C-alpha cells in the first residue's frame, strides 16, 4: 500500500509537491515521507553508508545521556556523623601516625642525594596549621623526578591526603636560610621532624 | 606501641588505609573507584569494604 502511495506521489512534479508542502505545513511525521519521495524522484537512494551513520548517530544520541547518567549515578559515599562510634573511631584513626618514618627515610634516600628531609603539617597530625607550611620539604641534588613522583603517590595513598611539598637543591636552601626566608622560617619554627639531616641543622 | 598495631586491630593495611583516607577527608565524598585510585588499593576490595561500612552505618550514600 505504502509503495503505491509513493508511486502516486512520484508522478506529481517537484514544484507542485513543494507548493503543497508550503501550503499545508504538513505535520512532522509526513515530512520524512516527503523526503523519501523527493529522493526517489532524483533517483537518489539513501546510501547504506549514510544509513549507518544515521543509525550510529541515533545510538550515540541514545547512549549519550545514559553514559552521563552513569557517571553521576555512581553512588558517592560520605562519612555518616551519626554513626555510633564516629568520634571515637575518628580520634583513634587520626592519632595513628600518618606514615612510618623508617620506611619513608628509606624511600626518600632512593630518590636522589637527599641532604635534608623535613616533615610537618599533616605528618604532625596538625592539619592546615598554616597554608604556607609544606608537609614535606626535601633538599637534595640529583633528584629523580619520576621516582619522586611515584614516592609521593604512594605516600599520599598511605596518608590518605594530598601532600604539599617542596623540593630544592642545597644552594637554594642555604640561600633561603641565610636570608631568613619566611617559607623556611615558618617550617623550622613550627612543629616538624627531621627525617634526614646531613646539613647539621 | 608497635607501629602496625592499628593495622592488626583492623585486620588489614588496606582497611586502615580506607579509614585513614575517610577521616582525613572528612567532609568530602567519593565514589568507590576514586577512593581505590587515591589509596592505591584493589577497587574490588574497596567496593567490598564500602559495602560493609554502609551496612554498619559508618558511611552513607550522598544524595
């Protein structure tokens, strides 16, 4: 039936069809039929490629919002402050040393010729004392950046928090120390621990 | 006090890591994959632990 209808339409010439379209302002559903008719007239077939493209586009359209939903739908968890032992557990966990010092010293020694390693801030269990104070200061030469980065990542994994750090060579540190640089002064005056100290500080 | 006493009490280093991570980022919320990535542990293990914590009410799903 549908085919017959199409054939009938094909017999009409292009102009009359167009006029009709403009006049009637056909509803959308019929629009697709019209397009097919025009194509047949011009002896054009919708190529399989374009068909595939359309299909793909449809799939993507369909998939898009679902994917976006998936990422936002993945459940996000947060600590429940109403938990029975919440505060007791918090105190217990936060009292634990963030990282083992001995293990850290060994790892720090592997990343280069480290002359001085100071921990402060998060390692002293005093968080956000001063935004200026780094959690980790490393002074040394020939520091392997790649090794340092992997060390930092594992350390952050162990501590459970991002670590603010500073790395400088011996010359820079001595210069900063001599000119009473605020960055160094605040660190050395606050609570800190020297893991490695080959500078006789 | 031996250094890994807490690890022993909590049965595993990974579980302690999760707790440390949670309590040091007390106000933030995470999904399981993110957490596993940050503490560098097996995502499947982390998921399992999260399930347990949700079960006992220590964690809740953020809406």
